[in-house]
C-alpha cells in the first residue's frame, strides 16, 4: 500500500487529472470527480448506501444526493440544500484513486451548531466555525488505507481542506485549500472569531456564460452583517483585477438596496447572481464586499473559490 500511494502521488503530479468538459455529464461541472459511484457507511449509526451520483443521461441524480444526506445525518428539507456536491465528487475521486470499490467509513458528517459546540466543550478537535455545520465536511477512513498517506494524496491536489490527527482518520472539506496535522491544528484557538475566516463558495466549478450561480458563506462565527448588492468577477485570488460587475440577490426580500442583510445561517447559504451572457471563457473568482460589519476584525471583502467559465456544458 505504501508503494502504491507513492505511485499515485507521482502520477497526480505528472498527469493532473481534471474532469473534461463534454456533452451530457453532470460530473463535468467539477474539477475533480470519480466514476459517479460511491459507497458510504456511517460507523456511528450503521446507515450505509451504495449510491449512483449520476442519472443515465449523465445529469446529477437528485435521489442519490438525498440518500447521501440521510447517511450524513443532514436535514435536507430544513436546509433546502444537499451536502456539498463538490465534497461528494472529491470524495468519490480520491476514494477511486486510493481504494477503488472499498467503502468510505464516515465517522463525522453533518453537525448542528449545538452539537458542534457540545463536542468542543468536551475537548474534541472541532473548530467553532467547522465546515461540518454547513454540510461541507467529512471525517472518514477507508479500511486498509494509511491515513497519513491519504492525507498526503489529497494535500497534493491543493483542492480543499484536509487534516490528519493521527491514525487512519482524516478530515476533508470543500472550503479553502489548506492542510494541517495535530501539531498545526488551530481548532481550539479563536482565530475564526469575528468572522475573520469567512469563506465564499459556489455550488459547482464550471459554468457557462449567463448561468445562474448560487453562492454560500461558511466559517461564519457571527451573523448580523451585510453584503453589497453588486459582486465583482475577478481574475486573481486577492480580488484586485475585476472584469465585470453583477447584481447579487437573496432568497428573501430585502428593503436595504445599499446593503443586503445576512442575519441567519439559511440566508447566508443562498446568495444568487447571473454570470454575464457575453463573459469570455476563462478562470474567475467572485468577490463580495461586506457592509455593516459588526466587528473591525471582520474583513472588508471575501473572494470565492476559482471557477471556470466554458462555452459547452452538459
């Protein structure tokens, strides 16, 4: 297994793997995607599922994600969304590389804010603004797979958050690319207080010009802030090189045209915009500026994960 992992790592570096844009496959919306078949078992409650993520025509399978939500303990109807599709496709991708056909043993999936606070109070390695709260994280192991080597494999792709605290179990989330071990973990510090680590993500990685985009915040420590009614499409991670402005809108009506209020978690998960119909294909990020910030420590803006705008999509 040790030798196999090093071969996989070498191939990943030499031949970067990315879902190709083509006709009819929903997994082409993601930079990293496996074969569309995933086997997950929740070791806490023994719920288990072998799930197809794609319909026969290649589109994303709603029922498959409903089943995954149930295994994760995610309250789909209450939330109005699913466990992060990007997380699930990355999980499928890495499990296919490391241990094709084996079950993914889920140790921690969705956590309510109250449950997350409780395990923090008991001394667990859980961040106050854990990605588990927003259905964007999983702690898991795969039988026969070395946890440290799996952590190194995922880390090599610079795709996501990945942590290893020792043993076979690793943490993976679909938020900002970063990595840590037990010695470098900052889960018990206050570094995410005052919304300092607030993160903005899109549902998918690939879009067409004119497509609707849903944006979601995670790593929110405190609600009661606003966002500008116009977002900026940018070409750099720092959000300095803008190419187009696009209006933003919320799921709920807002009477404050200058500053759209984000007062609760559900509102923070449903921010919408439409990409310009004549947007030139390429790589972009989306910048949102904050207003009515409750703390001086809160950043003035945040920039999303990278997306690719393409002409042809399924």
